[in-house]
């Protein structure tokens, strides 16, 4: 990670779990501070859509693993549709300015193939999320400009699922009007072996 505080938190978590077969390094995911073929495994989780050049990051992960080593990525993804991609990424950037671009599933697969990674497994998961919590995690609450703009776009996309968030209003528990906005983050787990 580029952030020492994040690495410190990871060290504490590893110690609490009794994990000793790992090390921590400050570094840029697009220029990993490791020698070629020096690691058994390289993984990233929910971060690829924050990197300016996802292909380069996947290339770095492939570079540092040994032949037979594994590369694993868990991240959000989109269908290969420019209109969906444009609106989805616009909403993600309103919510979090560090978001760069969500890849299509086909892009993950082609980046793996181009870097000599044989795909071992792919799995898709759909995770329902509360819009309010999603915004809160990014530091925005009702009334804030990003919250208002993203909520308007999310609600406007309900009729045709234009941003592929599958948004809907949760049924009210007390029989009153349903106003809690729920959506789905569709994630892809992809694992490959360096050949």
C-alpha cells in the first residue's frame, strides 16, 4: 500500500490472527517493489477500480509471481456496454473522487490472457447495499452535494437499470411508504495461474 497507516492496521490484524508468513511493504501497485517471479501469490480486493491503469496493475501482479503462482482479483465489474459504463462510472466518481473506472468482465479476462495468466476460476456475486450506507462509507450524508446528485441519478436509473446497479426501494416494514434505496454491487472474483 502507499499509506503507512493502512500497513500498520494490516500488521495489527495479521498479529491478531497469528499470521506470520507475510510481510508488508510501502509501494505503488503499478510499479510493485518486488523482483520478477519472487512471490507465490498476488491479490487485490476492491481496489482495481481506483488505479489509473488497471492493465498495468494486473501486469505487475503477473510479473512478480513465480511460474505456477496465482493472481487473484475481487472487484466490481460492468457489462460491456458504453452507456452503462459511462453512467455507472459517473455515479461512482460523484460518490468517491478516487474512483477511476470499473472494468467490464471481458477486460479482466483479456488482461489475464495478455499477461500469461491462465484463468482457473471466476465467480460472480451480487451484494445488496443500502444507498445511504454506501454514501456514508465515502464520507457523504443526506443533504451533501455528492449524496443529492448520486441519489438523483440512482433513482432516475430505476426504470431501465441504466447504470446496472439494479436499484429499488426496500419495502417498508410498517406498511408506510418505502423510501430506503437499495442497490446491488455485482462483483467478480477471478483467479489465474502464471503459465
